[in-house]
């Protein structure tokens, strides 16, 4: 991976982190997976993860954003039409498991950045006023 690739990933990570920081009082947890080949940054409020980020996953030069919606959150999402085509396609293409719908968004995508705070608000209202 080139240094410019890493720079783009770090800038995207910083922008997303700034959006979360300006709206939520949270703590971070880093985890490694796949024998240290993959990393996950979880943003948590109490014992609940509001969003996870996967730098360089699964597409090179991108960041994966994982949001898991339970039944109530899925109902809220599906009752609105305010999301971009990219977000809708990703949402409806995601698999629903017993513990919720696991939705992986790829960044960078300008369309998704506009939807990001709305997706988090469905998961959890802002904790900062």
C-alpha cells in the first residue's frame, strides 16, 4: 500500500471520528482479527457498540463502517425515504441474522457521508447537546 493510500484512509477515519465526537460521548476499543491482518475500531456508549470501523477492509484504500440494527432500528430505517440510493442498496443487500441486520458500508463514498449521522441517530440519539 502506498503512503498516499494510507493518507486517504487516515483522513477518512479522522473525518468520521470527528462526526462521532461532535455528537456522542463515547469510548473507543481497538480489536485485531484474522491473526493481526485486520483491525476494528469500535465506538461504544456503555456496553453498546454504536458503530465499528474497519480500516482497509475488504477493499484496499477504503474503510468499512459496520452498523448493526435490531428490529426497532430496522423499522425506523424502513419507515423513511431520506437515504441515498447507495445507502438503501447497501442496507437492503445486507443479511439479517438472529441478533440483527449487519450492514457494512464502504468509505469513501460521498453519498454515505451525508447519511452517516442519520444512520447513527436511528441507532442512538446524540448524547451531546
